[in-house]
C-alpha cells in the first residue's frame, strides 16, 4: 500500500518536472536557455517516472530496462546539450537579453586535421 503512494509521488513529481521543461522550451528567450531547461528538467522528470515504474512493477527485467534507460539519459543528455550549444554558437544564433559577455567570441574551436589525428 505504501509503495503505491511512493510510486504515485514519484510519478506526479516526474510529470511536473516534464511540464516545467515543456513550459521552459516554449517560454524561454533563446536556444541556450531552452537547452538548459529541456536537458535538466526533462532528464530528472524521466528518471523520477522510471523510478515510479520500477517500484510498481517488481520484475527484474523492468528494473534492468529502467536502469539502462536512466544510464542512457545520464550519458546522452549532457553530450547532446553541449553539441546543441556548440552548433548554436557556431551558427551565431541570437542571444537573449542579459548576456554580458561571450567568452568564446573570436575563438576558433576547429582543430586542423593533423592535430586531430595525433
């Protein structure tokens, strides 16, 4: 009985984090802020929802699948957000209000082919 309440708490919490991520994608001003909202809040929401599913369905295969998905989210979300930010910066996407400085302005991040092979 208490497990169902805990699972319901995790499910509602996860869906609220997903809702915050969706609102952030719609309402925030530029790609950098949107990227931050979707990677942080949606990742936590998905992990909380998978925790809820793991508590309700106690078969070992469900636990393994949930752990694999959580691991995949933890590994890919930071990499994806980094690559999106890099692509946005390289294509000179407009920044929202409040940006004071750009530390990468004028820096060429492309390495020559000879250095990349070493």
